[in-house]
């Protein structure tokens, strides 16, 4: 019976992950010029006549931690949707490095190119253990027979251990993800992204619903991820943003209203009027 349950678990995991884990694609090698990793230029997106993005320009440097803020409806989610291939803009260009045109790629190809995205609600697999979640996030063959008759290499096991330690989840490796705290689930999902070794990560409200201690720990995690990874954080928690921000971009009505250090943003009259003044 135990063996049968094991096989059923593998089969279930295969069905879940086969469509989620991207197949290798032959993308051009990422080339970075003058420190800039992501170029978003002149991007416009309209929904039923409403411009969610209006001739938006955004540039993200390699190895930076960028925070993006703005009131509801400013275009933050639409911007992420464009960059990750969910939405095709009417106008504009989006380049990853100098040579990868993201607008010509499918969502899976964009992930394979090195861009990861975490949504606000954690999407870990509740019935699987912490270690199984990390294992299944790896870029490996997820077909049934391969999963049944192969084992993780020493290098893969070392990588999982490294991520577990980084997340401070090493004592929870055999615990089912559904039993983790909300903050731990968020960290696990970040770890699942890191297992795919992305160059650029977008994190949508990563501290929503967390305790003060979890928020502080998340800030430490994100800060330690750079410069190996480029991290873009989108959040409404201004105390959290202040604790991690090096450079902040403020969106308003689909375009960049202001950009600079947190000190510059907090003293900007336009930002105070349309966003910070709401608090």
C-alpha cells in the first residue's frame, strides 16, 4: 500500500508540474550592457479605452533591489503582466538584457530566459513537504518514469539544502507545506523561484499578511538576494519599503511619476499629493 501511494503521489505531481515547468527553449544568451538588465520603453496598454499603461518607460539595473509603489490603478500589475508575457502591449518595447525581446516570447520562454514572478498569495503545494516543493521547482525532467526511477544528484541535494538554510526552513524539510505559517509559505515560494536560478525576480506584495517578525525576516532575505539576483518589489507597506529601498519608482495613471531614493520620493510634492498623502 505504501508503494502504491508513493506512485500515486509521483503521478499526481507529474500531472501538476508537467505544464508548469517550462521545457528548454533556445533563447539568445542574455547580454547585459552598461549595467541595465531590463528596458521598458514607450509601453502602452489599454482596456476598453482605459490606459492602464501610458507610454511608460522603466529601466532596471543588473543586481539592484528596486521598489515600485503607487496607488491602486497605477498600472503596477499590468506592468508585471507585460514583462512576464501575460499581456501584450499595443505599443512599446521590452528587452531583457540588450538582445532578448520579451514581447516575442511566451510565458514559459520568459521563465526559461531567467525571469521569475511571485504573486501576492503563496501558491505552494500544500500536501507536499517543503523539500518536495523545492525539488519539484527544479529544472528537471518531470515525466512519470523519470521521476520514479531517478534520484537527485549530490549537486541538486546541495542546492536544496542551501535554499532550506537560506530560508531558515531546514528544520521543516519534511513538514507538509500546508502546516507552515503564512510567512513561511511565502518564503518557501521565494525558494521555489530561486531553485530555477532566475536573473530577475518580481515579488508582488511579499509581506502581505505577515507578522512584524516575518516582515523583518523577509526584508533581510530580499536584501541578501542582491546582487546575485535582481529583485523588484511591489508593495503598499511603506514601512517595509523604507526598510529595504535603495531606489524607488512611483507609478501613477500608467506612467512613472517619480523615481529616486526613498528620501527623494518622500519629499516629492507630486508623490505626496497622489500617494503618500493618502496615508
